[in-house]
């Protein structure tokens, strides 16, 4: 009985080598036929084509970016060279204008002396307004930006440098020198006058709209002890503390002979009174205040 069952099992296994699941899958494949295989092949080919096209576009974009870098660098270098050339041309014209102004002043003094007129009053006015070149003993305060500290994590220069000279630092130095008795001051060769400005545009310091850079030399003509006055002042002590804490370089040197250029002629604007058809009506004060008299007396 057992041998018969074993024989039936072997016979059934050889007649149906696949179970029902495999047989169903084979039947479905046979029903779909070769079109299903072609669809699969077409889908794979389409995906491969899309991947190839995407890779090609990425390669083209990369090459265009790399190829455009030299052009951008060339344009930037050209702009920098153009700015420097214009700056040099401006400096040359400014020097020529200063020389011509000095020549005009010299010939004017000669003409006044020949006419018997004292030119000292004009020279004193030029000294007060800063429109004349001056020479004499004085002091030079030198300020230099501190070296940028290194980030201990990245090893690169830190983005924040508290030892950089700012426009307000130069303002403090010049104001202190005026207070200590300076008669004429120039910052990096730019003479200061009553209408001069020291301000910042971006990261650049401008003196009368002309850019200057570190090192900053504040030259002042004044008393013989001007250097000691500045050093002993609260401003001098403040900059010594800044130098010790943040690394800004500060030095005060006495000079026996300094020559400061003339400042450009100031562009003055004058207010003009507005004509009125009727006299202005006095404004009454708060309740209880005296009313001004129309006769103008007390």
C-alpha cells in the first residue's frame, strides 16, 4: 500500500512539475506574448535615453560654466584696471591743479608786494580756511589696521576684525588734534577745512569724497608739544587701549618740518531771503505770557 502511494506521488510530480502558482504565471506570460517583452525593452531603452540626455546636459552646463569663468575674471580685471587708471589720472590732475593754485598764489603775493599791499591778511585767511599750503613743525599720528585674527576651527582669517581703523577713529584723532592746538591737519595728504567730511562708503574711508587706505597718516602742524598733548589726552589713552586689546597699530611722532597741501576751493552755498508781501504776524505765546509790543519797545 505504501509503495503504491509513493509510485502515485512520483507519477503526479513528473506529470505536473510546476505548482499552481508557477503554472498560472507561465500561462499569463504565454497569453501576453512577445509584445510585452518589447514594451519592457522599449521602456528600459527610454529610461536609458533620458539618463544619457540628462548627463549630456549636465556636462554641457559644466563646460559652459568653466569656460565662462575666464571671461568673468577678464571683465573684472579690466574694470579694476580701468578704475586704477582713472584714479591715477585723477591724482595727476589734482597735483597739476595744486601746482597751478600755488603758482597763482605766488604771483598774487608778488603783485601785492609790488603794489605796496600787505598780503599777510590774505595768507592768514588761507590758513584759517585751509585753502593755502602751509609748512611748519608738527605731529603725525599713524594708524594701521590690525591683522585679521585666524579662526581656530577653520584656520582661515576671521570675518570680523575689531582692530580695523574706522572713519570715526580718524574723526576722533582729528578732533583731538584740533582741541590740542593744531593749526592745519591733513589725512593721507587730504587737507581738512571747515567743510571737510570723513565718512565711510562700503568698506572704504572717504576724506572729502576721496578714498584713502591703511596706513592712515594724520599730519598736523601746531605747537611743539602737540605730540605730548595728544598722547596724554583721553583720546590718546583710548587708542593705546585699542592697540593693546585688538592689535591696531598706533604711533605718535613729532616732526620738525611738515608741509601740508592746500584744500580744494570750497563750494559754498548761500541762503537767500524770501520776499514777503505782508509783514509777518507775531506769534502769540502761551496763555499768560506777555504780548510783544507793536512799537518794538519793551
